[in-house]
């Protein structure tokens, strides 16, 4: 097989103004080209989102020329392979139509040899607007959906269910509306003769003796007298080689003894084996080759009857574990393929470093790029993969639509099924909780009621069409019809705590306190969260010139896309840290919203971790951002960690001590959670101090923490009894820690309050600091020591206009607590410069905010 890459620079024209020609990158989008040409303002800046709505309503023509040499034309077949076209595209080669496409979410292959000629050729891609299809469909029959708001606001056209396109390009409650078009993934010509490898599949059977039986199936495009060979190796060392002649498809079985197993993050290593499949003629000529990296693991989604209903947790290589993670939204409004690997690596490494072992790829975007899944394989991050259906209804009466999504699912399953990270397929996002009824039902604007789709229509898509596609392409990976969902025995109750998973948005959309998360005893919590602002410097870089950033800023209101608005963030931040913080320094207010966000996540996640295996895991909403705005993300658009991400890192630690406080009963119930394969014996401490650091009570217990995420209950402690006399709630800190044998110090710590920090009698701590050279250039070691007064939420200040000399300076651990007379050493990163002097480091604690 020979290929001709068609990526690179193309010409782009607006069909309504063809005299204007722009250079356009491929892969890329119309927005990428117009932005580079200076014809479109950057939607990430100011109010520019409003200035680019017209792009999605135009017809755009991509054109390029290419030379075709005799080496390709001698082949029997020349196919045009388009990995992704957004969305309605007419393909012409040398002025003759080759094909039309109507689905952004799948690859395309078309035989093109008859249209090609020796020497110079021309290819045109004409993209017609998806909005036209949406309007036409809506005129015929409206499809109810969320996140479709009045056109005079910011939200865009209705009818996105009619098009197979990234849904959130039309706006969502955390991101901009930027519908575009273009060849968003690579294009190429593939020239081949006799046969090519049309499909291949590998299945693993893990045997009781620890060996792995591998079944490898290959299917060439045509039957012929062929030879196929396959090699399986690890780090260059061959483990198995097979070769055989055959007609049509063939299956081999070979054994791997004493295999190196792949594990999720925090449970072991992630060895990736190299698989190479080669298709040859009987004479030895190479026709086609396929390569993949394979992780050997047995991953199960355990859904079995138990005392609470039906379980929902994962088990890998025989070990059950609590799934700790977040939700992944599309990396960018325009997934063009430009400079992707560093951005994916940045955010996924941050997930790995925060001890996550699972990400849910949400169903309102697109199937991520190959590099995303490759990195998840490397980093040990499992992927819960939604199919691309979310928060709306779909034309299930249309046989062409059903055929399109069936083919889309088959092709994506073939692409992803070999990845060690792929944990499960999920049919949709939130249809069962918001869009199902006995019969189709129209919107009722007077009652603010959204319409519904009939259960029969829902089942046609998610119980018949999609499962049948996965049965063909990936029968080994578990599938369930939606998130949230329930088991068949629980009927159609998407909120049951007996089975399935839960999305809980009570805290964000009501006046309920964070502690209400503890009312949910569900089997898996796949969405929950609270918003926080990004750092003020992140906002300043995108704000309109002259805009004064404040809680009441018009631009920040514009950027806020969720109905409770920024007032909800301010309300809960004030409840935790006091109303004065709302009107003080805006940069510090932003940081406090992030701490508040982290407290919300901590409250929910620690509760659900202590319930394992009744609760099999929790993934908060959301990990990443697609622009600078107040959202639920714990990483901002540039990948910077919010305070909440630092808190998540400690919440998800593989060895954690959890406290559940009851302010009314004045108790703290303590647990130790150990994700390791072996039990861990050590010393548990509970210490009561005043806010000034005076110790007023202490408990020490020797205990053994059970393995594999099983929570170990320490005790429910009555604080008044421990203190001898009832301490005042506003002058009480409860310090929890666990020090495993042989460690010499506590490696799991927690701090509990009976009153919010705004009500505590906190005193200003004194921090002593010492800076030593690190092991790598650009790194130093910073040791901080507290005095008699504890230091809470220690971190570097994040001003709105950060000095250039400190812009890249960061700590690898922040927003931690120092008990009285304690110390902690953290890595100070200062790439590209020498270590800053101690007096340059703007270290803060929570008392700097509350005075």
C-alpha cells in the first residue's frame, strides 16, 4: 500500500464571495483559517463570540492541487480516506463529484481512481451549513433539547438532533457557540492492489494459571491467495509470531505465559505490547500493515444482584476498585488537529497526577483524537466512552438517521476497541432523566417544560440499533443504554439508588448545602459538581480592554452560561468565607471560589469513597475547560490547576483518611481507605486543637486498612467527650492522619470543621521557609514550617496582573494545611530562570483573605 498525504495548506473560499481566497490548514476548520487571515476575531477574547456566528451559516469551499505519480496509478485501487469531515460535504475531484457526506463523527472511504489522472489533480470539498439542515428538520418536526436558548441571547439554532455533528459547537452551559465546518481530521489517498486489511480484532482470555490466551482475527478486503503474519512483542522482545496462508478471514490463538499486566493508574504499571499484522502476497510482496499497542488486562463492569439492588463497579485483573475521576469535555470548539498532543498530554497528565483512574468522555462532543486514547493507555486512565448523544431527542423515525448512527458506532468501536483504557460504552447523556415519556410530547414554554421522546423511540435507538452495532464490532466491552440509567428490574427510574448511575445537580440548582451529597447512596455517581472562577490572570488575558473585573462585571455575566449565574458561586463562597470577601480583591475572590468548589467536591467524593462497593465510583463534572470563564472545571483553559484540582488530588489519594462530621451531634466518623492490593497497618490519629493551635484532645488507634478500596471504619468520635469539656464550634479544628508502619510520618491527612472558616477564630500563622536546590534544573525544594498557630490552605498568591518574573513559578502541591509545629517540603518549579528569593514568593494562607 502507498499513501499520499493531503494534509497541509489548502485554499478556502466563501461561496457567496468566491473572489476572496484564504490559506487554510488541513486538518482544520473554517474558523482556523479566518482567524489566521485576520478576518475573524478570536472567540476566546472579549465579546468576540458574537462576531463569528455568521460562519456556520455560509457555504465554504476547500481546494487544493496535488500531483499523482505513476507509482500510485499502477495500483488497482486508489481510495480517498477522510478521517473526519465537519459535516455536510460534497467531494469533487477534477470537477467531478465523488461523494457526499453527512456525519462529522465517523471516517469515510471512497474509491477515487476513476476520477484521478496522471500528474496534476484538483480536489474540492464544499461544506454546506448544518444550520440549514437543522432549520428544515425543525420546521417539519421540532426535536426537544436542552441548551437551546432564545436567539437574542447567546444560544443558537434549534434542531441539533438532526445532524451528526459536535453538539456543543452550538453552545452549552459551560462554553461558547462556535459552529464551524471543515476537514477536521487528516485526509489521504491510499493506493493498493489485490487486498488490504479491512478489519482486525484481538480478544484476551485470562486463564486461572495467570497466562493469557489471545485470539487474533484478521479480515482482508477481498478473498485471495494471501499470507498474513502477526508478531506480538514487549519492549522489542518477541513473545509470539504467527504466519499462515489463507483465503478470506482467519483467526489465530496464541498464548502469553507470565504476562506483564496493564493496570489503571495507582494500581500497577501500564506495559503496552506491540502488535504488528502484515498482509502479503504468496510471492512475499507486502500489501498492507497494521500496528497497535496492546495492554493485557481483564476488565469487568460488575453488575450483580446484592443486598442494595444491583452493583455497578469495575474490577481489573481480579481486583475490585473505586473509580476516581472526572468528566472530559471536547478539548476545543474547533478540534482541528493543530498542536493537539501537548494539550492532551498536559490535561491528561494533570488527571494522572491527581490520582484519577477513570475519565468519562461526555456524549455532547465528539470521539476524541487517537492521541487521547494513546495517552490514556500510557497513563493508566480508563475511559468511560459515551456515544455521541446528549441532552436532547433524535429522529428515530428516520431510517437513514438510524443507518448513519449504526455505521458511525461500528467504525468508532473498531477504532477504539483495542485500547487498554476502554472501559465501557454508554449510549447517551441524560436522555432518561430528562427526555423520555410514554409518548412523544411537545415543549410547553408557558410551564417551562421541555418536550419528551417516546420510550419506544428511545429503545429503538439505545436498546436495538446501537447495541447491535457494538455486538458486531466490540462485543467484549460492556454497554449500557445511558447515563444516568437503571437496571431493567428497576423499570425506568433514572434516579434510583438500587442500580445504574446517578447525575446529581441538586447542590448547583437549589439552595441545598454541600452536606446534602451525603443523602445519595447510589451505585455510581457519574456527574456532580460546583463552579469556580479561573484565576484572575486567566480572565484578564481574555477580558475586553478596560473591563474592570468584579463579581458584577458585564463580561463575566456574559461568559457565565448556567442559569444560577455567578450569584450562585458568590452565595456559597460567602457562606463559607464571609460576605466581605465578595467585595475585596477580585483575584483573591477567584481563589476563594476555587476553594469553595473543592470543598463541594471533597464533601461528595469522600462520602462515596467510604461507601465502596455500594458506590462503585464517582466522576465529578468537569476536568477541563474550552475557554476562560466561570465553570465546573478544575483545570482552566490553559491547563492551570485551580485550587479545587489540588484538593481533588488529596481527595483521590491512594491512601486516604476520611472524616464525616456532624455539626449538630458534634461527632466525626473516621475511615481509612486503601487502594493498594495489600492491607496497610499503621497508626491513626485524631487530634483536637483550638484555632490558636492548643491541643485539647487526642486519640490514637493501631489499625489495619483493608485493601482494594474497601473502607475501614475507625470509629465515630464524640468530640465533646474527647475534649473533656465541650469546645466551641468556632474554635475547634479536627486533625485526622494515618501513618503506615515503616513510613515514619503520616501520609494521609485531613482536616474537619464544625463551622465554616468564616466563623472560626482563625489567627495569622507564622511560616518559616527554607529553599534548597532540587534534583533537576528549574526545580527547587521549598520547606515550610508552621509555628504554634496552624496554617490553612497554604499557597502562592495569584494576582490579576502577575509579575513576569513569577509567571511560570509554581508549587507542585498547594492549598494544604500545616498543623501546629509541623513542616512540609514541596517542589518549587521555576523553568527558565534561577530559583526566586524567598522574599519574592507571595505565600498566603486563608487568614490573608479573611482579615
